């Protein structure tokens, strides 16, 4: 049953995104406000060009404050070597991909969305809570 749950069923369809020229301070504010660990970076056409994470932004903030630079742009610190996941991928394969790559989120190919560890946790939880306990051999 869980193998039938696809990424398109649990991905974020309108994730938080930034452009390369977004100021680091603004990106930090948005991540904190939305309580998320990272976001997709897109170009003017909405195509994915990178990902910015809390760790990327922590590095940026440390360098900005140490060198007293003022501010920097997301494009200076984002990860541009991207891995993607297909919207037809099942939750087991998606979980394996995130664990193998040690990523917390991945853009979803051709959908403009993204999948995150949190989305997968929700998918597993929701799927498992739908289990019909009337067939269990218990006294409850």
C-alpha cells in the first residue's frame, strides 16, 4: 500500500522560493518565519537553479558578520549542483534518496514543487494511521 503513495500526493506544490539576487538577511527571515530548513532558488523563468539551506545561510551570516560585509546574495551561497526527484517516485524510494544523498529536501522534476523530510514523515504517519485495526489480533 505504501508503495502506491507517490511524491505528487505529498510534495509542496507552491514551496518558498528565492532568486539568486535575494539578500541573505531576507532569506534567513523567510526561513525562520515559515519554520523551514531551506528553499529552492529559481531564475526569472521559474526554473530551478539551486537550493539554499539553513547551513548555507549560517555560513553566509558568519562570514557577513565576521568580515562586516553588510549583506550578500543567496546566489553566492546556494548549492547549484542539484539532484531531483520524479513526482511518480513512491515514498520508500524518496526516503531512500534523501537518506542516501543526506538532503532534507529535493526539487520535484517538471512540477515546480519539492519534497522534504517533513513531507515524507507526514506521508508515512498519515498512511500508517489509516491502518484498519479491526483486523488486528488484539483485545483493544
